[in-house]
């Protein structure tokens, strides 16, 4: 019997671009990367991932991140919406896309 964590890794996280049917994760990704504020969104999201203190922003970018579904606001703090998003849209993803947005 396959363990749930292994199943999620295999069926959702691993090679997610190819397995994303119907396109859900790509939609989240596109909402961030195709935004005219993408670099700012990535920087805020990076802060949320590296969260050493409570992230409370109250900005248009915060609203855009929440509308993308990538983050939620709980008790006034921004947090990654779920562990699957956190595994896919991880620090490496942010760094890679920040580098690409500079070009």
C-alpha cells in the first residue's frame, strides 16, 4: 500500500507541469509570473517562505497573492495555502523566477 505522502509526491508534486490536469497549479503559477507586479509578488512570497516573523503586509500585492490561491491570510498573517503549494512553489522556484524576471 502506497503511503499518502509518497502518493502526493508521485502524483502531484513530481513533474507537476506534466501531470497538472486539469491545469490548476499552472494557473496559480501563471497568476504570479504573468502579473505586472511579478517580481514584487515573488519577493513577498519569498519572505513568507522564509518566515522568521509574522508577515503582515496589507497591500495590493498581498491581495493579488491571496487571489492567486498561493497564500492565505490567517489571524492577520500571510501563510502558504497548503503543503502541496509549498513543495511545488518552494525557495528554488522563487529564486529561479526572480532570476528570470531580471532578464
